[in-house]
C-alpha cells in the first residue's frame, strides 16, 4: 500500500463482498484512549487496566478507579462504539504492588490475572464496582472481560459477577484450555477475545519475553493458528463475537487469515489500524478463507506468510 492510500483509508473495514470486520484499539489510559479515538476505529477492544496502576503501592478506592476508567470510556461514548475493559492482569510480566503475589517459582504459570480473584475476591468485586460506576456515569457501551481464564467454572463465576452489574461479560482466550473448550465457554459468556501473545506463549511453551525463542513465539505457528481457528468456529456456531486482541491482529497478512477463520473483530495499537483496514478492504471473504486454509496447512510460520502473500498477489 502506498502511504497516500493508507492515509486516506478512513474505515470501517469491509471486505470487497461487504463483510464488516470491526477494527478496535488497544489502550492503557485516558490519554491513549483519546489519541485512539482519532483513528478509524469503532471502539476499544482491550483496555489493559493494570497499566494504570504500575506505579501504585496501594489499591485505589472504587471512586478513584471509576474516575480513571471513566476517562477511557469518555473517549468512546459515540453511537455504535464500545469499550472492552479487561480486569486486572497483574502478575508475571506485569507486577502490580497491591495485587501480585511475591516469590513465585514460575510467575507466568502462577497466581496471575483472574486467578488473583480467588486469592483476593474483594479486589475483583471492587474493580467491577468501579467499572460499573464509570459505565453508568459516561453512558458508554461497556463490555468486561477477564484475563487468564482456564476453566469453564472460572468463566461462569466471572460472567455472573459482571452481569450482576448490568454489563456484558467475556473472557480472554489466552490459555490453550480455553481455546479447546471455546464452545463451552460461549455457553456462559457473551463474547471471547483471543490474546495471541499469551496463547502463543502457552501453546508453544516459550517465554514471550525470550528473544532467543522468537521463532516459537510467533502467532503464525500452525498450532497457534489451529487454536485460534477452533475458537473462531465456536463463535460462529454460537453466533457470538470472537475477536483477536494480541499483536497478531496488527499484522495485515495474518488479519486476512484470521477473518477467514471467522474472527469478527481485531484490536490493535492505533498506529496499525490503517494498514490492517486497507488490506481487509482489498480482499474478498473467499480470499480470506483460502488464506486461513493456507496458513493452517503451512509447515511453519515462514511458509504460512509466503502462502498468504502469494494468494494476495
Ligand atoms: C495477550 O496475551 O495477547 C494480550 C492481549 O494480553 P497482554 O499482552 O496484555 O498479556
Ligand atoms: Mg495476555
């Protein structure tokens, strides 16, 4: 794509045969949400709330949390826009002083994300109160999802707590068990969002921060794509949204294959939106399906990329 073509792409993303794919932004706080609201996006697909608290020693009060979340929601109150708020993903690569357990042998496999709520239930309840108050105050369409969900029981308990507050409930699919049980997860939640960064880490048993393992921590790995395809197919059967919010969503070539698997939204850094949108607007769903097949059948990530690139001509 030429620079000019990218700059002139204003969304929404629609394939040449008219299938609409929602493009959303990943944000960290009020200022990043306001910047994102100027990109051609239809909402926020991942608000990483833990990033608001990296420098906090003590847990903010419900009122203070409501104010912080409200700054993000305020940027996306427009009609047909929505914000997916992720509850605290503390632990492992994102230690939070008031939430993270100390001295775990293996923090990536430890008490992180939603698992902290079992350890400290009040923490999740207070965060959900803060999110609900912000949703009420701003009027923004607010969905809430939990990170690091591994079992259907965890998803069900979380969804009940979110729905009690009148909000839509979902989970991230970033533990392989959640992808394998996507049909059953969708019986208890309203939507799924695939976190390809962690899903890749856990499927390939390769630390996402280890640069020596970059050939394994690649979302084009056929095993990872198969978990994504399984999850997307479950979403189509249940007729519920299944998005991708990990780095994979920002790769225009991979985006084509993801849409071919049945993914309904892609959430990414705002800087990536135009390239992904322009690419999707240039292909048919038939091409997307062929791209999905080719990527899934490829021997390795490089072969997958080559095959999809060849299909796009
Ligand atoms: C992911 O794991 O893909 C994800 C989107 O969450 P994070 O990068 O914050 O762990
Ligand atoms: Mg993650």
